[in-house]
C-alpha cells in the first residue's frame, strides 16, 4: 500500500512479484466501524487479467519442476512470518471487516493452521504402488500439479478462506491467482506480501483486485485450470456452471441456513454461550453461523429467557475497542439488506424478543442481535440466508420433528445438537442430511486436516476445501504400469 496526501492508501495488485496499478476503475475500501474510506483500489481489467495469467503460467512451468520438499520451504518461513505478524494482520482485518479483534485473532490462527498442514505435502501427495499386478508388471500412481489455479474469496474471512486454497495449491506445485473480495482487500494482500517475503518465486502467487468482470475473465481464460470459490449460493452455482463449461475443475462453496437443535436435557448455560457465539460471533457474517434455533419441548422458555438476557447485555461497538463483543456489519448496504429481513420477519408475524435495529445509529454500520420467536418454516427469515445477527426460533415437540425440519432445508452446510444424551446425539449425527455436524459445539468448523464438507445447495463440485480433498483437487493422478525384459 502507498499512502496519499489525504491519508487514504492506494492498494495495488500483486503480479509476478511486483505491486502493479491496474487499468480499471478505482474503488474505495471502508472501515465499517467508522464509515470512513481507508483505501482505494484500482480493479483489474481484461488485459490485466491476461497478463497475470500468462505470468502465473510461466512461473508454473518452472515451479512444477521444484521438488516437493523444496516447494514447502517458503511455506515454513511463511508460517513463521504469519506468527510474527499475527497481531498486525488481526488489526488490519478488524479495521476493514468489522469483526472484533478477538475474532480476527482466531481467524488468523486458523489461517496459520492451513499453512501448517500444507507443509506436510511431501507425505500428503504420495501415490500408491503395487508389485506384480500381472506377471512381471508393476503399477504405481503419482500426483502432479494442474497449472494456474484461481481463488475467489468472500469478505467475511479475508485471511483464513484464501488460505484454504493457495497454500495447498502452491505446495502441490501449482501457481495461483487470488481475487479477494473488493470489500476487504487489505488483509489478503498483506498476507501474500509476507509469502513473497518468505522467498516464494515470483509469479507463483498473485493477487488481482477486481469485481465481477475480473472474475469472469479469469473463469474463461484458457490457461486457468482450477477455480475455488466461497460465497453465496446463487454466485457459487453460477461460478460452477461457467467454469465447468470451460472444462475447469471447480469447488464452489455456497450459502447456508444452519439449525441449532436444543434438547430438553441440554445444559442451558453452556448451550446459550455456544448459541451466542454461533449466531452473533462475527456479527453473524459466517457461512457456519447458527441462524435457526430449534428448541425441543419444554426447554424453549428457559432457553429463550437466558438467551435474550445475554443478547440485551451484548456490547456492540467499534471492532478494535476493548470489551466490544460484536462489531458492525461490513458495509452500509449489507446492513440495510439484513435490516430488511428483520422488517420481513415482523411483517410475516414473527415475534421479536430483541430487535437489533435499535443499534442502527452513528457513523458505523451497526446492527444489534435480533431474536425472533414463533417463526414458522415457511417464513422468509426461516428459509433464506440472511448473513447477519438474526436468529429465528422454530419450536418443535420431538427430535424427529427437529431432524425433519433440518433435512427439508435446501442447504446442508452445518448443524448442531445440544444434549446430554449420547443416543440422541448419535441418532442426530447419523440421520441428519448435512455435511458438518456439531455436538454441543458453538461452530462445527473442521480443522485444516479435515474437509469443509458442505452438502446440497451449500456446495457445488466433488472435492471440498482443505484436508485431503484439497490435495486431490489441486493435483491430477497419473497411473504408470511398467514391465522390464
């Protein structure tokens, strides 16, 4: 970044190891806690995209020949630099995204874990072999990198989600182009600067800032071999359809409507703590946020009494201030969108136990926690992804009813059950049609060595992000059969 006379930084893209000013229009980056413009970013146009892809492809042709044990050495150094700069990254993240500093620190830590796992690529990429598959014939398989890979990432996790992608891709021997969210470009750019400082060869990792036109140019470029995306379901589906039609490998992670089922035997105090973290952590701007609370039987009233008391005492404010428990939403426009869902909930007959619109004041993009009781499954707030601090309560009488409710959702990202009964937990985990299941968890986010396993309309593709799926996604298998006379 380059500071200007106004104090607003100019943020350039990173191509072939150099900061470059792109030829597209310049757009602002805003601090959601204050409403102030903190940076401006020129977007990449078609010629910029082509130049970046050509540079990445040229780098790939050399990088794929580097032994895997040598490829991961910059990642080891990158991990060390991330540790040293973790607070810097967290502060930058809070400033441009609006999540609290504690949330940002946790996100940076998760990103570091992705790099740690990627450093194990010499073992993760290993193939298989079998002697004498037929008389005198041996067979073995190897994994080889694809080429230029692209990542298109969302605003809600600008440090962690890109690291679901590029450390794995690079360790596998590919080159990478990251198109981060235009709302939060500062954090991912700074992280990639540290990666270059760690000694990664020029052109292997690139950052292009842009919008839909930039993404479309990347999706259609003939030298791009694989595309990773995280965002809303409609965009994920469009990305998958477009890139797959171009013959590219695609993993497109979409939206969610995550249910939290609370059984009568649950520990209410612990459950409320977890529900608060799930529904209102990061201002609800998470694809794993719990957005539908499903109390079973008589647990509903004591659960809601405790939950509403916590909501009313939750401190909402500037993300970097000490003691703040929930920061603002990312933009003024997104806050207006989330507030419109609260309007719809009231209009459709749901009962607001607490209304976050009370916090819509000041220069920042604030919205407090909202809890709706007596929501029905057909209401808009029960069906659509809101991506904000709005929790809908649907009361049911039995575990069977709860499971049916969850399974009727078109989404399948995550769900959680709160219970002290092992039989209930096991039955829930077995029967539920969702890719990630939690038992007494706030957020059932898998660690870096397991896949981020969304189902149904929450994922388009065959191989998920991180874990062993990432290794398979960023490589192609080759089978070699040999006979010697």
